[in-house]
C-alpha cells in the first residue's frame, strides 16, 4: 500500500473507536497509530527477483475448488512460508494460526517471528486462512507451484478494522466475509500502484470503497487512487467473483506465485469466510 499517514481527523476517529472497543473488553488498546506507518500492500514477495514466478499453470488459477478435498500428502510437496505482519508497524505477528482452507489433511501451523511454514501439495491451487485473537482473519488464495515461496502480507487488528469501517459508515458483520483488492503495474515488490482502475464484483456487500491517499474508504471518485486498493465489506455467501477494469489497460489476476507472463485471467472467483478479509492482487501493466 502506498505509504502515507492518516489525517489528524482520521487518526482521532480511529483512536476513539479503539479506545471504546478496549474499554468494552477490558484490554489495553493497540499503540497510537499517529506515529505508525502504513504497511505495504498484500503479497510482498521476499524473493524480489523470484524467477520461480514464471512457473506455468492453467489459466483458471484464480478459481478455488467448490469444496475441500483430502490431498495425498505422500505426493511431492513444496515449502510455503507465510509471514503475517502488523498493518501499522510491519512487525511479524506471533501466535496466528495458518491453515489450508481446501486441504484439511494439511496440518495447521502457528506463526513465530519468522512466520509459519507449511509443506503444501505441489501444483495444487488452494487458499489459506490466517487467524488469531484480536485480529481480523485473512484468506489468501495461491496457485499451485513446484518451487518454494516466502512472502509477507498485512493483517488488521479487529479494533483497527472496525474503526476504519466506521469512518466509512459501515459496521463489520462477523457472519460475513470481506474483500480487499490491490492493483499494481507489474505485480513485483515495490511496483507502482495503478490509478483509475475500477473493481466490480457480485452483487451484495458494502462497497466497493476505494482507499484514499489518507487511507480513508471513499466511494467517489469510483476508481483507485495512488494507493491502488479497493475494499468491499460484508459480502454474502462463500464465493465472490471479481473483475478489475481500466480505461487504458488490460487487467488480470496476479500475485505471489503467479506467472509474470502468460496469465490473461480477468475474472476470478474467490473464497469468502465469515469474519475474514480475502486478499487478491490484480496487475494492470502499461500498454
């Protein structure tokens, strides 16, 4: 995400909302975000020059199977290391549980300061859930691959997520899933965010909102700003189809582990899990 800071007015609303939430549960609230920097957007591949991103797979990699299935874990596996970091401080979060949403036979892991490593069935598209106390759950879809991958992504505390939603006039429904879409030029670490992209998805939910330079959620203008991100809250069902368009560019799904070239998928069906936000990244390269 484009690094920036909240305006004093936004910071005040977030601090008040978190203070109220903390008073209700008797726990101390998180650090004052006024001194915090906003973390990078989803899918920061720690192998910046990751040649393995060129691994080939089918063009329907954005889709997720309709129901979990049991994988034969005696088949070849590859290591996948996920490093959830705090949205503000970028520090790794210890104690979150990472599980496969699609392969229940795969044992869950609990994160340390180095993240959490799973040995996943090779060449098997699947999604992963990341959850823990006081944090909004995260769903991260990934395509099958034949080589190791390690990357980090931001996770929101429940208080911060609720406060940001409240600024947009929305109350998070714990029985529904949420969606955050990041739009970049190349998909590589540090890639420029794309301005002017529009996010479309199935009917329902609150949004899409676009993330403003001061990190507020806005409806107008109805396109990505320099932050290159859009959010929809409280989506119904367990699946959402997502499309990203741009008046001057072709856009398609892209993220850690996706091939840099050869993927022309512009419509992706993604899993939704109640109380979780599903991350997805689209690439809209210059023509």
